C-alpha cells in the first residue's frame, strides 16, 4: 500500500525499483472506473497470472525493499494507475530439467526449427505390411508350438529308428510276433553248459550294460548301452529297432510281462528318467522323471502297469503307469537301493542296498516285514530269482554268490558259489531254465558256470575284453547263452 503523504515521482520510482508484487501490495485507493484492472488483479491473486510493467527496462536494484518478519515487501507508495502501462498476460510455466525427465523424448527428437527432408525416407507399401503381418503370425505360431514342445519334450526326444525290411509279413503279422515254428520249452528238457562262440554282435559304440531275451521264445534280444541307446536284435544278429529316449547311459531294462509276444518294456537311465516303451512302434507310453538316479526297475509279475523303481536317494517307489502317480514309497534303507525283486507270486518283494542290508516288504505296505543284516554281510548289487521261484541268487561284493530261501523265512542257506571277481561292479548272474546251472560274468571278462547242487565251478572262459557285465540263458535252446561286456559287444555261446 502506498501512503498518501508520499510525494515521490512515480516515474523516478519506476526507474529505481522493480515491478511490485501484486500479492504483497495493498492499495489504499484506486480509480473506480478501472473495473477491468481490478478484475485482473483479483484474477492474478487467484490464478497466479502475470502482467508486464516494463520489467526488462527497469533497474532491478530496489532500495525501497525492506525486510518484514522474515519476508520482503515494497515500500508503500501512491501509484497513478492511469499512467501505468499494465499488460496482463498468461503465466509461462518453466519446468526444471529434473522434473522433465519423463517428457524427454531422446536424441532423435526433431528440433522445432528443423526441416524434414523427405528424400531418403522409404515409404512402405501394402505388400510390405502384408509380409510383416505374415511374419508376425508365423512367429506367434512358432511360440505356441515351442510352448507345447516344452511340455512334450520327452515325447519328442523319444524317437526311434526302424531298421527292418518291413513291419509286417505277407500274413500281416507284426515283426515282433514270434514265428509259428518256434515252440516253447518243455519243462522236462535238460540244459547244458555252453562250450563255443557262435556269434559276435557289435552292438553299441560304448559298453553294453544289460541284455534281455524276449520271454518264452527268445527270438529277439534287447540290449541297453552306455551310449544312451536301446536296441533290439533278431535271431540272425540284425538290429531291427533303435530306441532313442535317454540322454545318458541306460542302467536297466525289463520286459513288461512274461507272455509269449511281449510288445513293451521298461527302461531307466542315468538321465533320471523311467520310460515305458511300445517296442513294436518305438514310442513311449509313459515317462517319469525324478531328481535322483534310478538304479533298477522291476515289474509286477501279474500287473505290467505296476512297477517298483529303486533310486539313489535310499527309496524304492511304486508307480502305476496308467495314472502317472506315486502309489507307495518304501523308505527304510540307509543307502542307494540297488535291486528290487518280486517273489512269492508277486505278494512280496525284496530290496537290497548299499547299506549292506536286505529288506522284505509286502506289496503296497511301506513297513519292512523282515530285516536281513549281518556283520559279515556285503552289498548285493544284483539279485536273480531262481527258476523254481523259491530261491534268491544274490551277487555279493565279497566275490561270492549267495542264496536265500524265500520259503524258509528268507534264510541264507549254505550254498556258496565262489571263484569269480566282482568287487565294485554290478555283475549280473542268471539261472538256467531247468535250475541246474548258475552263470555269472566277471570283472576280468570271464564267464563262469557252477553246478547248482554241488556249487562246483566246473567251467569258465574268457568272453570279453574288460568287464563282462551281463549274461542270460536262452529260454528255449538248452545250451545257448548271451553275454555282454563294456567292450560294446554281445556274444552268443552254445
């Protein structure tokens, strides 16, 4: 507010002082005819508008400005509003660089004064946009297919190669069906020990881990290799099918049943997968993965959909391949479960482990029926059921083969088969169909024959270079056996 007694010249005041703030200035009197000016002042106090009092031409050193209660105000003087040239304008908002970071477009922003040169601009046609849309649709389809492939990665990986001439013969019978001229073995037929080598099969690029004759007829031979492949061989030593399903070495293989024309089998490997195969068409029916390595797979003798797998995490897990669910978990061992063997017509099963113990279980009940342990007992990495279904033939790590009687409360009988070296390896052993002979491999590449009654090692010969890991007696021919080793070969003896 300007005092009435102040006679200062308004022109000198405007030269010495800057424009006063309307908020701080209180006017004692004003021309009532200047209604428009009054409205503009009220508008400024409400909406923060600005007006020009020739601010740029004035001296900014204000001598009449005095502090008042921490704030500055201008000296009250009388102003002649008629001679003042007031220009009311809009407020110019300036945004600081800190607050304008979200409004920053980038170095490619065109200057407001920059002229656009259209000589080098490429204009897209409708055909180009059509190609882009096609590429986008193809990309979306590929992404959807990739998502589906991730869920079915196992199935896509489990491909097989058929190497036979034809899948069916002139009578439209599948290649896996046994010929009519092959008759099943007579129960009274006597077996004999093999003497000479008749066939050599270069089966796998790496070692052969396991071999299995097809049940009842034996006209096909299944082999599992350390090269992650599973192959099936005909009676004339020709490979018919190669099953590509595992990524690492295959540990164990088992046919799903004991029928004449079995068309499926199970496999487990060091890639932590258990696969259920359709042997006829080379496809996987079922797959299960686990965080631990499966060491063995055993099929229930009366239900091919029920299996029990021994794992390296001290557990034996029962699966039902029809539902892909865990049926039961048997967890009592203190070491990796090496073998699972069904006995007593599928009512019970026996497990052996690295903890040097043998447990007997009832199928479906996770409670141990019988603990078998002894201070002198060693780990048993392979167990075979005798042909009579009463005895368990166990490969012991102390260079012996022990026998347990299932009908005598699983007592270890006095039979001891010695003369081999198996320490540190899961050497397989087998029993002749008539139960008269025991055969086993050796870490030195030998094959041994024992008489069941006398436990005498009456024959042994060199079969493979390195470890002779597996052997099996032919289900029909009385003196024919097959052996496999880590030299990658399968040999047929008779």
